[in-house]
């Protein structure tokens, strides 16, 4: 049994920074509610990445603080944000026309489960205390040219979020391109899940055991 207390996991900031490495300059990117929203605070100043918010903002900047806060300028999670020079505001319907029309290069969503085939479940677990809210996740998962998932590798009870088949209600089928967790970066390929990299102090065999689904390693 692997003692995860001895493994230095990636922080949310470190996961965000790892995702940014895979976003090309000039890309238009939507950030889902939850962990993905932290990405806006860590974009390098020397790179051009255009952030889209489904509520009608194109050119979103970092979270707003102090005098920057305008209660009408918020991200999808209702957090106050800044607008970069050249940013624009549009109607909610126009924002979704961008999504459904295939104009987003990348969307980054959180997830409860991702299957080996790239299916994603991210809006409901069946918890009676939670309010199910799919929001724009289905549109984003299928409308963006690429879908990245940012999530913890394991649930609070230690179960892998990588699964053979999703048991929670699906958001989209075969939509995920790459998974970024606190333990690893994993691509979804036609041949299965490919572990691109993982945290120091953990072997591929340990990652395989923790994940609970077949993984391929480029280091073999």
C-alpha cells in the first residue's frame, strides 16, 4: 500500500501552471467553475492567452482585488475579475454562440470522474445535499476544440477519479483530451490513458496502482 503522506502532491497553483505550459500562445480558453478559475491568476505576462467567460466576457484578467472590484464584472463562478486591455463584453447568448460555434480552442473543466475513453462526469454525484447544476459544462465539453480536466487524482475517501466507466451522470462522451491532477498529467489517446509525467517521489507502478485503471508510460 502506498503511503501518500510521503508524496509531495502538486498544489492547485502548480497544477494550473502545468496546464498553462500546454496552452499555446494566441489560444482562446474558457475556465470552468472551481479549480480551473485559478488559472487566470497565473498566466505569464509575456504570453498572449485570451480568456473567455461563458457569462459574456472575452479578455478576462486575474481576480480583482480592492478598488479593482466591480460587482458587474465577474467570472462564471461569480468571482470579481479584471478585464485586460482590449477586452469585450457581450450578451450571454452571443457568448454561447462562441462556445457552440467551435470558436474556443480549449476549455478547462473540473470533474468528479473521467473514464479511460475520455468520458467526463462533472455536474452531479447523486448527493442529496448538493444542488445539481450542469450550467454550460455540456456545451463547453463538446464545443471547445480541446478539453482539459483539472482535478484531484483521488476522492476524499481515497478512490481514483479515473475510472473504466463513469458511474455519475455524464457531461459528455469521449470529450477529454488531457487530465491534470495533483499527482500526474495524463493524456487520453485512442490506445488508452498515457501518463505524460507524474510527481517526484512516485514511481509509474505506484501511479498505476493508485489510478486503478490501465496506464501507459512514455518512459518504458
